[in-house]
């Protein structure tokens, strides 16, 4: 076996092509060359590391990235995010090659639910429709009626008849928050984001005392006690816009720390304080799944066009329907 064949065989367990990169190579130049040569587009989520965000053609939250993936005419979509996001890109734009720098870039929320589990829950609530957060795999999407993201969940739930019974999967925190703001009683799947659940109310309260002028802003994937004391709650893109446009000069930010990179760029004079977590050793809320993508892996995946996202056509078509429904119902949302 050649070194390349060995690396390809190890891909499912390793997650990326473990091939040595020649010393002295300029990764930025090489990625730019490959992007042109292969007519590729690099899409990155705000939770990627700063260097990956900076090299992207398009940077966005889940909703913005899904739209960008759908409309691109590039031949290859290089998705710097997590697996369910790259999968969504493939569902929306199946003729394109979709690659993900590290196949093991997963998500605790997506891991918490399965298509089979949703089918079982549907049997118990035969009149309910299933609304799923985009943070789920294609088997869950295929069992769903509508997909939502944190940017459009409230808007979409509000557009449904009040008497409609709804199963909401897989994020219990987002579900509870949407229940509260839309005055619903959706049946909630018991999943959670390990990053947003790590915030410590006690330590955040101390941060608020130490920074009395700061506003606390939080993502709705955070737990109820944190949301209850937050001055503003919003999706990743919403929190970014809030920091840029609000008069306040100081913010305690209770979401994944990667977003601070773009916040600092767009609001360089404002003081941004990452909210503290229960983990004393780390303190900040990094999504280790998101951070599996590095510049080296990005380069390798563009060069060898691996790991590639593939999926069963039957599942893809079933998963496409609720995603299209979301895009149709959220045209007014930026
Ligand atoms: P949004 O990009 O929709 O805010 O989602 C946050 C998140 O946790 C992505 O994994
Ligand atoms: Fe999943 Fe949370 Fe990481 Fe987003 S931040 S990818 S929801 S684990």
C-alpha cells in the first residue's frame, strides 16, 4: 500500500487524511491556488478558528451557510463547520462535491437524536408534526416536517396554527426557550449542546458584578438560568449584529468563543468578555468539534478532495423537503 492508500483506508477512524505536508509550504498560498484551480468555495461557520474564518469565501451562521451552499455554482464546496452542516450543503446542492476537513467534526446535539428515535416518538404523538433544529443528521431531517435554525425558529413556530401539536428535536434548551416566547407547549426531545450547557451562572453573575456596565448576551442553546439573566438572547448572527449596533460598549458573551473573532473585527472598540464555564481549567466555551478543522486539514482536503460527504439519495430527498420548507418560511430572516 502506498502512503496515500493507507491514509484513505484510515480515513473513517482518523477523520482526515493523515498525510505529511512538506515543510516550508505556505498554506495560505496553497489553499488560494487550490481554490482557483478547482473552482472551490470555502464556507465557514463563525465557530471556526480565526485563521479558517479569515480564509473563507463566505462566513455565516447555520442559516446563512445553508443558503450559500444552495446557491453556489462552484464545483466543490469546502465546508469548514461540523458534519451536519456539510451534510445539509450536500442535501441542498447534490451535484457539487462537498468536502469537510475533518469527518469527526460532529455535534453533541446531532448525536442525541436518530431517525429511528423520532419515528418512535411520532408513534406516541400521531397528530404532531416534527420541527427539527438543523443541528441533526440526515436521518432525523428525513423524519421531520420542518427544519429550523436558531435565527428563524421563533418566526417559523409562530407561523404554525396555535392548536398544532409539535414535536421539537433535538435541543431541549432552544425548545424550552421557543415554547416560552411563542407561548406553546411543544414536546421536547432531550438533547443539548455540550458547549452552551457548560456556562456557569455563578461565575457569570460574578462577571456581571465585576463589569457593571456590560450587557450579558446569550445564545438560546444555553440553559434557562443563564437565559433568565441575559439582557439579550439571539442566534449567532443576531448576537454579532447586536454587539455591532447596540450603544453599549461592553458585553459578556455566552456562546461559542469563535464568534468573538468577527465581533472584534466589526466592533474593535468594544470590550468583549467570554462568559465563564463550569470548567475551571479551560474557562472559555470552545466547541472541540468545530475546532477539529485546521488550516492543515483544510489544505489536505482541498488537495485530495477528501473526506467527501456522500449520502443515500432516498434519505437526501426526504431530508430536502423540510429544509426547503424552512427556506420558504424564512425568506424575510437575514
Ligand atoms: P447558529 O449558527 O444557528 O447560531 O447555531 C449555533 C450552533 O451551535 C451551531 O452549531
Ligand atoms: Fe454542536 Fe454545540 Fe458544537 Fe454547535 S457548538 S456544533 S451545537 S456541540
